C-alpha cells in the first residue's frame, strides 16, 4: 500500500474524529470511549498494513 494512501487514511480518520468531537453533542465518557475505539482500530489497521500484526500475534510471553 502506498505511503500516500496511508497518510490520507490517517488524515481522514483524524478529521472525522475531530468533526464528531466538535459538532456532535455526547457525554464526555461516551466521547472518550469512542476516541479510544477509533484510535485502537486505526493502530490495528496500521499494524496490519505494515505486516506487524501477524508478528505480534505469534509472540508468547
């Protein structure tokens, strides 16, 4: 996946998250949960894009 596509996805997710936080009235706790879920999903997607997710699932502690 080209780096430009990855940057565009991150920018779009950031702008959408900002828009939701700014313009949609929500309780503070729900907004925090929503932000955490979006960030975790984005990080997991980035790990899959760079091929690190399958490496992390094979790590045994």
